[in-house]
C-alpha cells in the first residue's frame, strides 16, 4: 500500500490523495487499484463510490492515465465527497477477454468484501466505502467494462455510465465484398500486431502500459480488426465469462436487468474509433428487450458533437451532461 499526493501523478489529480494497492495477483503479477480520495474530505465516515475503468481498446492504458481521465468525473467526486476507485485489468493480446472479465469480477468482490476499507481505516481521517452507493463509469474499453459490471451485478450498484463504450466487437457483420486489408489513413501498418505477437512469451501479463509503442499496438488492434480474435481466444476456459463477452447478446437473457438508476451512454457523433451507431444500436435493443424490468426506464443516450474522447475536457456543469446524468446521480446518492 502506498499513499501519495495526486499532484505527483498529474496536475489533474492535485485535489486528491491517492491510495495505491493491489486487488489481486496472477502468479507473481499484481494488478493495481487506485483509490482517489478528495482532499476536501475532513470528516470520518462512509463515502459514496465511483468505480472507474480506463480505456485503451483493452490493449493500452492505466488506471491513472490522466490524459484520458474525464474532468467531469473528477468534479463529480469532489462535489459529492465521493471516492473514485480506478482499477487496472489484464490486457489484450497477452490475456483474453474472459480473463479481463474475471479481473473485473475479482475487483468487484475485493471492493464489496471490505478489503479496501481495511486500508482506508488506517488513514489520518479514517474512511470507508459506502458499497451500497456505487456508480460505475468508463470510457471506450472502460465503457464496455462499465456496461459489463452493470449487467453482471445490477442489484449491487446504483447506476452506470459508459462513455463511447467499445462495442466494436459486437458490430453487425460487414459485407465481405467491402473488406480492406490496407492500413487506415494515417494509421499503423498491419504488421504491428503480428510483430508484437511474435515477441510474446507464454504467460506474459500486462495490466498497465502507457508507452507510445503500446498505444500504436492498441490502435492497430482495433483498426485491423483483431479485437474479436483476441477477446474470444481461449474463451472455453471460462464458460461463465464466455457467455458474458457480448453485452448486447446478454440482453436476450430473461433474467437480465440494469441497476435501479439505469445506464447512461455518452457518445461523440463524429467518433471514428467507435461509431456512435453502435451505442444507438445497443440502447435501442436494451430498451426493447429490457422493457418492464428494473432500470429500463432510466436508459439514457446522449450523442453530442465530437470525436472519440470528446468528454475528456467537459466540465460537470455542462448543461447536456447534467441533464444526461441527473437521474443516475440522484439514485446513486439516495
């Protein structure tokens, strides 16, 4: 465990103290969770929780990668004296989709069973997580994981937000006649992915990497259509998680429902990485399939002008954002 001043990570986190710990180990590889505690909290007691998952195509990123950490989430935590718990997870292509989902499950159990509280209680101002008041958030790949969490533990969290969730692997099949093996304009060449695979060793694990080479790998993985292959690889190793890889597919289950506060999906209209049509499709199907079930009346889709990551600099006071979040935040804080 380490307690650090957020300023040492990024000016964006200057109003937080950050408690760093590991929520699980895979062999000898520890996977980190960061608890961002507003410095403005001066009284002991339980604090509401924002669970945050980082983006990066399930290939790149870190729980404290400030370049992609939305400003409005920081402001939401400050406004309501909430603790942000931001989790890393094993990433593609070294790990598989079912292993990533297993990490999310293990992280959630770690959070729910009070292991984080044992750390927070040792602070100069003893705190604890109010695990009955949790809202999940995440951008891109993290949005995909936020949706996953909301469908997996709908009665244990209050609401979920997903910004431009990475539903690329759930897109309708393309017309084979329109396939194109060339690199997208200005994108990395197709060889980036096989070159990386050739250097991998069995058992390699990556749960944090913000290097430029890793970013290029992530872009190439999405651009050249390797996401489905990597996510579905070895999925029979965990049948439970295999059946949860497709979030839109899970909507067909008669027992599927959402948290009481629903699901808020935010997306940029001009997003070239994750087309906004994928969020429109998911929301349309969710409203149809989940009609009459918990949370279905609180599904919100807000599409705004902008590209991938459009909400990163957006402030909480922005009118359209307040409107989109109003019901979810209200139920979260009840």
